């Protein structure tokens, strides 16, 4: 049964026709000593295709099981391996809790990638031993299903750094492939993800 | 016909009731560039564009912009009347980059892409490539364009594939130094035209 108000269809065929906003929540994964958090198009209600032109991952209170480890991400471009070729750049700003002059913004070449298939570091050295230390931020992925263009991504996260710093990393890059990206995996460099959530949203364009 | 639940109007007169949550981001308009598109222009009150005091801020999501020629900036400019694009801006710009060959990486201020109370366009993406699989993606946000009290701040971040095969993460931030309401936003390439791509305008609810 359709619901029609003043000639406008509000709901029909099991779906709401009226606009409910342009940020659409797709999936939330919650870590609990998890080896990885992985979003695959078509699995477990995940949508990561041409339904939306832009996807946003929100990383919320990611707490590593092992202190001072990095959080990483990689992308699947066909097959089952997360090994898309990537080129990226990274810079960061940081400030030490002791305010001892450790405050700067710098290029961080160690997390740049040059046509690499390995994981992209999101933020490093997370946690200094306390239960309240974690990472939060966001990752934007543009047109993952395009078979014409490379796939750009932008990341910004802030973490409680193991050297007692607030550390914010800015990463921009692209998967240098024209195959569709249909999976995104988040993983620690070593050890598991102890706790935290990653939420996937799609951004409507019409 | 209205549907009212527990005293709350869910919808009436062909629209959702004001008490129904619809998310913080509302899609307003999408423009699509085709071959030889010189400009992409959003003007309040034209072609269903809303760009006034309806929302506290506006976000332009820009994806897979493919330029007609190599090596040009993508620019934005603003108008109070839809025809004169001569408003002074004070802004800063910086970018991080890394080449696919690892031959050059840096974080640097981009002199020449900032404005010092000049009426010039605002560059928002960097040295873009027109290789068939290259493109640029990002966003521009502008706050309270209809204010007649304050200058109009804008921030942008773009991730692009550079003309010599590099990843460029480009930031431009500043303000339009006028207390007159901004009604029009125009996107254009510094040289030649757009080849393809989309720009979507969203309103951000307060």
C-alpha cells in the first residue's frame, strides 16, 4: 500500500520515498579483540558500490590490544586479497602533553606510499598503556566502483600517541587501479583491535 | 491526508513533518560536467538551488572532476549578484604531495594560491592531470553565505592525481571579505574546460 499525501507519495513498495537526509548509515562494525574490521560489498548488509558516489568511514574510539601499534587500512580490487596499488602522502601535527617543545606540523614520509600494495598507515603508535587511550577520525572514499578512474581517499585521525602526544595525521592518496574497489579492511600493524567502532555511511548525490 | 502518531505529525501536505529526523545533510543540487563545460554555477533561486539563510552552512562535494587539459588548478569564485565575480578574499593554501616514483615528497605552503584581499579566484585543487584515469575529489564548505553581519568563511580539502603522476592533498581556507550576502558560487578550471565530473551541493542543518 502506498501512502500518498496531497498527491505526493511518501512511502511505497516497502520504502520511504520522501527524503530522509543525504547521509545514509550502511553498517557499523564493533571491535572486540578483533583481528580486523572488514567491509565487503554484498556481505552482511554492506553496500560499497555505485549506489553512492562517496563513502565515509567514521572511526570511533579505536583502542589497540597492543600499545604503540599503528592502525592500517587496505583495499580489495578484485579477488580476495587486500592489495590494491596505492600512492599517497602524509603529514601530521602533534603536541606533547608535557608541552616540552614537541609541537609541530611536518611531512611524514614514512607513511607515504609509492605504488605500494601494502597497508596504508592511518595513524601510528597508538596508546601509551592506559585504557582510555584511543584513536578517532574519518576516511573518505570516492567512487569506489568506478572502472574509469583511480580511487581517491582522504583520511584524518587524531590519536593518543604512545609518547604522550596528541597526534593528528592527514593522508591523501589513491588506489591506482581502474578495477572497482569492493572491500575495505582495517587492521592493526600488530595485535588485535581491542575495542572501538567503525561506521560506514553513503553520501547521496540526488 | 496527514498521518499523526502520538500527537506528532509524521507527514502532511505532501511532506515529512518537521519533527521527523532526516539527518543533518540535505542534498540540494547536483551539476554534471560534460565535454567542454566551462563553468559549473550554483545560484540561489535558480534551477532549484537553495543558497541563502535556510542552512547554517553549505558543503559542495566534488567527485571525479576530470579536466580537459593537464596541469591547471581548479578554482572557485563567488558573487553577490550572479554576474560580478570580484569579491576580495583573504586566504591561505598548503598541500602535501608524493610522486608515484618516490622522486619528490613534501609539505609546503602554496604561494600564489592564496589571496591577500584580492579579487582573484580561489584555487582549490592542485595541478590536476587529464590522463584518462585521473581525477580530483574533495569538498568545499562555506558558512552562512547569507549573513549581512559577518565575512564569509570557507574551507576546502581536495585529493587529486597530479599531472606528473603524484598524489596531491590540497587545502585552501579563508574568507570572502564582504558583509553582503553571497548568492552564487562558480567553479571553473584555471585553463581550458571541465571534461567530466560532478559537483553536489548540500545544506547542513544547525
